[in-house]
């Protein structure tokens, strides 16, 4: 028998001789059939281990962004839709139940209102307030804070832009030099703020106890302690003198003096800045523009304050774009 005929016989076996009863044709198992049947067991294991594994075996390939959206929408076990009250503003966002509040604020909402230090709830750099209680944002799950809790960050305690708008705690840390590198400062400010909301005449021992969850690796503890004491005195209505020269404070206040009808708006950079130093340079350049009253912001956002008699929003956007940092 020729080789091609033998191969044909292997693919299509001849029927058995007629024995009087009809014979069922023998099914040929191809390599594809074998793999599909073999994967059935793997899919069963995947279903037990998690829907994502099974879905990856049986669903057709799609574009990466679309696949991520589909997985998030089809996995109610790990994803939650929550409404977060942060600094008095509502933020509706879909989060993973394992996601920390700090991650959500920074990566989902673009709010750089707390620094990440150890990411282990040991240093306190990411401290925020939840219903008035100081907590570490890296250890609090976002999904547990979307049920009406009031979340307060360092950006939510000031009363307005510039030096005059600072909360006494913020102003005291600035003028007393209660910081060095600044990584821990926001956390210390929020822990001190929480303390002074319930006790405006704390002893040194009470201040140390309230701040014992915060670490300053630069060792500015004496100045931090003094800053909290002076902030408490100012909140009690007492006259306070700070370590910074008075003329410095007066010049800062004058520079940030409110302009009647001034307009303020927060913009989000199309491309986030690489470092805070880049923001510092941009802020200085923007303040050279006639009509700009004040500028604040982070690596992700910038909030200029301008005189509407000399500028409008379009001019501010254009100026930022010309400086190489377009905004949304």
C-alpha cells in the first residue's frame, strides 16, 4: 500500500465488515479537540480559584484597556462603587476592596494631600482625619470609608489661599520651622489639628502622646512641639510671636493679600510633573504674569488665583500651556 493511502487510512479508518447491525462511525480526535477537552479541567480549577483565571481561558483576546474595564465590571467580589467625602467634596469612584485610602486619593483621584512614608502605618506621614479621628491613609481601606464618613486632609483645613488663609496649625509649622525635608509635615499637621479640635490647651505630655504615631526622620521634634503650642495659643485667642522675623510674616501676608473678586480654580496637568521642584519653578514663572495673585499646587494639580479685571481663565490656561505644562 502506498504511503499516501496508509496516511489516508489512519485519518479515515475503514468501517468494520458488515455484521448485520449498523456501526457508529468512529470519531477522530484532533489535536485541537484534545487541547480543548484538556483545558476543561483547568477551567474548572480556575473557577474555584477565581473568575479572572477562567475568563482568561475562555474569553477572546481584547485590547488591554477594554480587558481591564471588563474585568473590573465583571468582578463584583473585589470591586466596589463608593462615594467619598473628602474635604467637603464628593468623589464617586470604583475601587478594589483591598485598596488603601491613600492609593485611591493619589492614583484614582489625583489628590496629593498626604505623603506616603513607610506604607506600613508606622511613620504617620500619610495621616488624615476620618470623622475627626487621625488615621494613617496607607492602612485604611477605601471601601470602608464610602458610607458617609467625613475625610479631611491638610488641603481642607485652610480658610483660603495664601498666608492669610492658613489654619493656625499650618501657619505655626511654617513660621516656627517645624519641618525640614517636609515628608512628615502634613501628617504632623493633621495629628496636631485633631488634637486641638478637642483640646486647645494641651500640656507637653498630651501633645507628645497625640503625635506619638508620627515620625520625623530629620529630628525637628523641638520645633514641632513649639509649633503645636503656639498654634494652640493662637486658637485660644492669645497674641503669639513666632521665631520667623515679623517682617517676613508681614511681607508674606501682604503678598497674599486678598484681591476683591479674585478667582481661584484648580487645574489638572495633562502630564503630571516629575517632581515637586518642577512645580516650584513653574509656580515662580506663573507668578510673573500680571494679574496672578497666588499659586498653589502639587505635581498633579495647580491652583492659580487671579484678578478677573486683568485675566480670565483662558489667559491662565494659555500661560500654563506656553510654559510647557498644559492643563485640563
